[in-house]
């Protein structure tokens, strides 16, 4: 449910603006709208500091995972967290350069392994000055006879399937039509010395970063402080000025938080004006649902869309439909059981919402798989007496010719889904003539359903079917647009109707993907089984069984990945495009983000924090 919001205009004095921001941050209910950008780029600089700190923390956390001992070798007496951040990032840059240089040196060292460690690269230049030119190549064996026939060459022992060849000539322009190998600029001994020096430097860098992991908790506190100070500075960008003495803020708060806000305003002697929002398109969207509906939130956050303030919250409709679509698209009880077991194993690492959501999706998949007789695509399991008695023939994956019924079921689900969308619109416009237009669309959806069945499945449309189009088109044409010019609005509706009908037809047909993708998932699983175990496991040895198990694991793992991709593409698409399109939801909203302070130390300067503890 989208919570109703109130628009707030808050007035405070210039002297107390910092305290006002602190109180608002601790209250944490007001989404502040920016009036003026933060002066002098302060917010941008603080954002840069926050990003640097987060990079330093990420670097130290990575090193804390690899730390093998607790011996302290390098001490850095940090005076404040900002200095430590800069030092860690600088050290990381030195580390990166060391690795890049080592890669270059090892590449040059590899040249000597091919052409000989005793080669002196300076001799090439000495010979060049005396008119003798040496060019180096790596050639295939088949090319060598022809090259020896036409040129003076010296060959070296084969390396990695190639023959090192040195072309010796007094003609500066004589070359082979192959890529030339350029000698390194450094001698073999120099490269070895530099490698040792860089490896020693890299070890010191690694030790330094390892030892600074003891300051992680310090930097975490600093990050919280920076976040709060950034939030406060960004909030300053939302403050308007009146004659330099009076400051004002504009924002939005949920209707049920008005009493708390008013109490704080009275306590802190703020002036305020609370009204209904004048521009709905600017109002942030706060969605608040019961816990059982909120389990769909991880999916909504993943696709990162928010309905507009005046639109409909689709959470509950999305949850119900998504669970059904997930079950039909995956369609395998074995896969559903795997999802369930993995969730149980990783439950401590998943949020409660994500756990319950996967339990629901796993459960619906298992139920669908049992009813369709699909267990890892194995017909033998479905044929066992107990499982066979649970199969519903009309939706069975194996052994029954039910293609026509499954397509009919997919179209029926589509018609019901779109009917729900227009039914919601009827309730939304219950006090308007547009409700009659939405009823007309319900008639048209079912008319399109019968038309789809006739064209695709060859089923005869009911004798009263054409009346659905007649009644639906009349209601849509007469009541789609509220206008003083009735004739003009009717002509506009009639002009748009043909394209709308074509779009509605394609929307219903689109639901056939539920059957097609689900069938494909079962077929691919069965194909893997038949390829790996064409004659069963009765005559297979232990090694054969082990190899078959690995092949099945990889095959079904790939099939599960493809099924989950299908869910993300098709399951979400049917909700976000077909359903939402008929519901009139454009997802044009911006999420409600109240200004909140995390730490009570937010007004403390970073330089005043206590130094990191030393050991």
C-alpha cells in the first residue's frame, strides 16, 4: 500500500539551522526536497572523502581475509582516520604498480628462457653498428625448411610448439614475413635484481596492509560519521534563505508521522506549514505492506522500479502471480527441493524476507512439479506408484498429449491476470465514468481470449463472443476520456481502439511462454538424463557412476541457471509489462528516502576523533 504523504514547509532561524538538521536526522521521517545546491562544492568533496574511505575499508577487509599470522611488522602512527585512508590508498596504488612492473619483468625474463640466459642484449647494437643485423622470430616447424632455403638463420631448441629462429643478415631491410620478437632492454642479471627488489617491496606493502586491518573498526566509525556529515551537507542544499535570518526546508513526511513531527516542531520552536501535496509527480513513494506481502520486496528492489504516487502498489499482485509463474517456468519438484535445501543451508546469510520468499517459490515449484510428474526430468521417478498417483494428466510433463490444454491454461491465466488489472482500475475510478470504460476492457479481454483460442487452438468462439467486442468497444469509446466535448473524446477513443486491441491480443498470446519455457526446462533435463544414462545404471562400474554423477550435476546445474534466467526474463516481464500496462502503472515514482543520521557523533569533526589503539 502506498502511504499518503503530507507536504511540509519548515521555518527556523539561521543560528539554529545545524541543530534543526540534527533533530530532523534523529527523527528520521522527512524526505527533504533540494532547493539550492550545497555551496562551494562541500557536499561533492565530502562524497569523495566517503568514497575514498569505503575503498580503503574494502581493501583492508580483503587483506583481513588473507592474513595468516598476527605478527606486527609495520607500524603506522595514524593521527586521524583521514591520514590512514590516504596512506592505505597510496599503498594500494604502490601495490598495483609493483604488480604491473613484475608482470613486465617476468615477460622479459621469459625472453631469456627462450633465447638463452647468457645473451647480452647490448651485443645486438654492437653488431648493428658493424653492419650485421640480427632479427628474432618464433616460427612453426612447417615454415622452417623454406626459411632456411632463402635466408641465413640460426635455430634454437623448440619452445611451446614454436622454433626460435635468428635471422642473420648484412641487409638492413631483409626481414621475414612474420612477427618479429623484440629483445628486452635490460640484461638477464638486471631483470633478476629488479624482480627481487619489487617482490621485496610488494611483500612490505602486503605486510603494511595486513597490519592496518587492526584499524578497521576505527575506519568503520569514520565512515558512519562521514555518511552523516554528507547527509547533513546535502540537507543544507535543501535549505532556502529569507533575508539571511530565516531558513526554510521543504519536504514530505508520511501522514502517520505528522504527530511526531509536530511534537518536535513545538519542542524546538519551529514554524511549519503542513498541506496536501500540490504536485503528485514530485511526492516520494513510501510503500508499507504487511509482512507476508513484503516478502516480494527483494525482487522489487532488484528490478529497481517504484510506482508513481498516484499509481497502484502492485506488490500483492506481483507476489501471487510471480509465485505461479516461477512454479510453471521452473516446473521441477527436484529443482524446487534444491532451492529449499540451499536456502536452509544459507539461512543465516539471507535476510528474513529473502528466506520466506524462496520458501514460497520453492514450495510452489515443488507442488507444480509433483502435479506434473517432473523430478529432475526423470520419467522413471514419475512412474513410481506413489508419485504416479499424484500426477494431474492435463499438466503432466511426460506420457500425455496435453499441449493443447497447457496452451489453453496459459491463455486463461493471461486473461484472468489482465482482468484483475482492469478490475483494480474499476475500483480506482469507481466515482468516475471511466470505471465503465474499464468494465468495457474486461469484456474486450475475454473477447480476445476466445479469439486467441480460435486462431491458435482451433476452438470455436461462443455464439455470444462477438457481443463481448461490441459491448466492450462501446463502453471504451464512450467513457475512456472525461471531456466536455463528448464527440471529440469518443472519436479519440475509437481511433486508439484498433491498436489497443492488437496490443491486447499480443499480451494474451504472450502468456503462452509459461507453457513453452516450462516444457523446455523439462525437455532439457530429460535430454541430459538420456545422454548420460542411456541404459540406466545397472551395468555401470564405480568410475562410470562417478563420471555420470559429475555430468548430471553440471547438466542440471546449467538447466537450473537457464530456468532462473527465464524467470527473470519472462516471469518479471509478464508482471511489469503486460499486467502493469493494463493496470496503467508506469513506475514513474521515486522511493521515499527520509533524512536520517546513523551516529550521534555526526556533528563531531573527524580530526577530534580519538586515535587508533596501538598494540
